[in-house]
C-alpha cells in the first residue's frame, strides 16, 4: 500500500514477486486506489497501475464512499490512467454515494484532458448527482467556465449536416478529422478548439456567424466584420486550403 501511494514501481514489483496481494484492501480502500492517487509523475503512476492490473487488481472495487479507482484517477487529473482503467473494464458511468461519476469529478477539478478522454470512452455528461447537478453544472459551480461551456453544449448532428459534401472539399476533410470525443460539441466549438481559439466563440456567436459562413467568407467580408476575425482567417488559411 505504501509503495503504491508513492508510485514506487520497483518496490511494488519486488513485493508482488514475493507474494504481496495486488487486491489488498484496508477499510475498503484498495492498493489500486492508492496508486491512482499517488504522489509522483503520471508516467510512474501509470506504470504502477498497469502493474497492479496485470496482477488482477479489481478496477471496479469501490471504497466506503463508493468511489472507484477510475473516479480517483479522474479527480487527480490522470488522463492516461483513466484510459488504462477503462480498457481493463472499469465502468465509466459508475456513481459514488453522492452520485458523482468519473466525469463529474474531472469537471469538479477542472481537468479538461480527462474530460475529453472520458467522453471519448463513452462517459455520459447528462448523469446527475444526488443533488440533481450535471457535470457541466458542477464545473460552473467551481468556476471552470470553459469546461462548463463544453459540457453544456447539446449534441449536434455534426457530420450529418455535411454528409452530402464532396470528399474533395476542404470542409469534408476537416469534419472527418474530428476526434470522436468532440462530436458531442457544436461544429464551431470543435473547429475553434482545434485552433486553440475557443475563447472567441462568443464573439462569433454575437455576430451570428456560423461555421459554414466563416469557412466561405472572403477576406474583404472578414475585414468588414472586424480585424480580429481577419486574423482568425489568416490562421485558418495556414490550415485549410481554400
């Protein structure tokens, strides 16, 4: 337990090779949970978690608060550990006593990478806590406003909007390159996130400029809108061949 809590993989391997039980628990708190909350780099934590899982540690064991290793990893912000646990069968939408899922914990702590990973792995952003709050609302409560914005966006038929476009068109190549995890977000949000320009989403919405219009506007049109939008266009032309 101590070796796992400091992500000492070498010592863990030695102890396990000498008969230590990878599934050991104390007061319903498992070694795997200790590994997921260890002090150390994510690389070391990932190795220690992988070692325990290889020795049949239960990824769905729950502590007295009904928190699973996945929830602990999500709370700590370890996106790679989250992915590893789900691959080994951890239930992505399990809830603790408070109704928190792994996604809720990630939203609470503001871990954007973990949120994207969990959504990619099938996390349900509509699951509510015992108090009736969604992960997005929890993010807002904790002032993680960017995450609140992402999680509050309703699912949009992103690819269906453009299914009749020719595969030679640049926008088709853009759509097909969008990761599965982002398809629940609006098309504008996805595009701007890819350019690391999500902070200007509201500006475009205020001017009622949808993505389809933005991608087809001429430079002259963009200049008339604002110099900022023109700068965005200049960046876009380095990515999408108009």
